[in-house]
């Protein structure tokens, strides 16, 4: 999350059930009325979404892109003249005209940012002449000496001017990435097709990014604390592209609280971060039952029994705030590595309908009645 601000009213997207099911006449606190067609992203707080995009863009531009290119130039792996020649060969990048609709324009920014971050991460493929150690890049980007730090760009305050500036910087980054890829292939430092393969691999990770986030939170208390208050910012530490994320809400399970995620309006979900949700997440049966009786729904549909004394919180994802659950670490896993712990996390545990280390009950014969057709 780019900034911790109350304007998104994150708690407004949460329902609580303490000790007993909600009554049938429980009123849904926030009605969604949209003039946009179904499936159209509607943002309640465009400014906060753009602020998150700017924060991510500046982080990856300064700490992952330009600092890495300077490192390779300084050591002769990618001389600056070769980078300039490649940029001249490529020429101006073709960009579509901005959308007139504000939501669509911000959505396009999110998609371009995700593509740019994947392109930046593709530059981490090995080069022929040297292995670039993480300590080298940390030194180059100024982690140890602030004199090396690249300056942060200043963006105008008015929203439309800020969006236009972001579009321009994204275009600069796109050209820089393309030129670096072209120059490294032309010089023989990187084999043809390597960057494309790396980008496809990044796109296919899906929900396993969520498993990485959870496993790191289990083993690194500092990471966990940052994640709970600044989700989107903290996820960057794992080099995970943000995608069309908006604000990342983190709900941590504990001995006293169990969290569940739903989108009552449509199917808002951190897709680019966690891949596609389980099949039943989009069904009206799941949406209606998790709000009306979350404890009963978890037991009947997913064979997940939450003790009567444990509070259940239901978090409603929107286009502004998209939630994920941090499940509890299973007992007896103290000797497992971070990679082994990640294997215990499932897509179902990331939305709260299964426990980590548990075989999820997402089979249609188990997840009963959630689509209005399948019955037990």
C-alpha cells in the first residue's frame, strides 16, 4: 500500500460475526450503485489508487531498473552508448491515446505498471560475463550509502496532471527496458528469447506469490508487521508485480479471529497477485451465505469448523481494497524452511475457507450449493 490513509475506510469493507451467526435481517452496510456496465472497475478513491501506482513505479524505477542498468554500465556489461544505440533502433514507443473515462484510464495505468514491473524483473536473467550478486545491486541503489540513491521524481498534485505524468514516466521506462533487452541480446550477453521466457514465467506464478508472502510473514516478524500495516509496499520486497491491485488489505488469522474474504458486488480479487480465485468465489451462493452465516457456511460448504468462541470477520473486497488472508502457521512446522512452508499454503487458505496445511474442500461434491446448481 502506498500510504496508510483512512480515506478508503478499510473497516467499512468488513463484517463481523462474534460467537453466533448473523441474523437473517443483517443489513449490508454499504450498497454499491454503479452506472458503469457489469464488470467495469469502479473506484471510490481514484487519488489513493494513483498514489499507490506512483509509489510502486518510483520504487521499481529507482531500486530495480535504473540502478541495475547503472551497475551494468559501470562494469562494462552494458555500456551506455550501446543502450542509446538500442533506443535509437527501437524508436518511440507506440502508446494508445488515454481513455476518457477516469476509471478506465487508471486501470490502464495499473496494467502498464504491471507490464513494466515484469519487464524490469526480466532484466534479472543471468548475463554471460558475470553473476550479479544481490549485495552489488543493494550497494548500487544506495541501500548502504545514500549518495548512490537515485532521486525521486516529483509528480504534480492535480489528479489528471499526475496521471499524465505517470503515463509519461511509464513510457520512459518501457523504452529503457526494451533498449536494455535489445542491447544485451545484440551483444551476446543474453540469449535470444530469454527475456520473453522470464516474463511468461513471472505471469504463471499466480497464487504461489501469495504462498511466498505468507511463508515470509511466518518466518520474519519484521516483514509480518510491515505487511499488516503497509501491504502493497511490503510485497515489493519479494519482487512481486502489483498488477491491478489498488490497496492490498491483509487479514491475519489468530487464535481469537478467523478471517474470510468475499466480493459482494462482483468478483474483485487480487488476481495479478494471487492468480484466479477458487471457482466458487464468484457464485451468488458463496456471497450470500458468507454474509448471512459465515460460521455455518464454512462448516456446511467447506467442512471447516470454526470454534464457537472464535470471532469470524468477513472482508468485502472492492476495486479500491482487495483482501487476502494470512492463515495461521500449522503446529509442528518449526523445522521447515521458508520454501517448505510455502507449500502448505493453498488458494483456499488465502481467502479463509481452509487452513494452511489442510487439503482444501473446493471439490464441487464438498463445496455444496454455492452455485445454486450443485447440491449435496
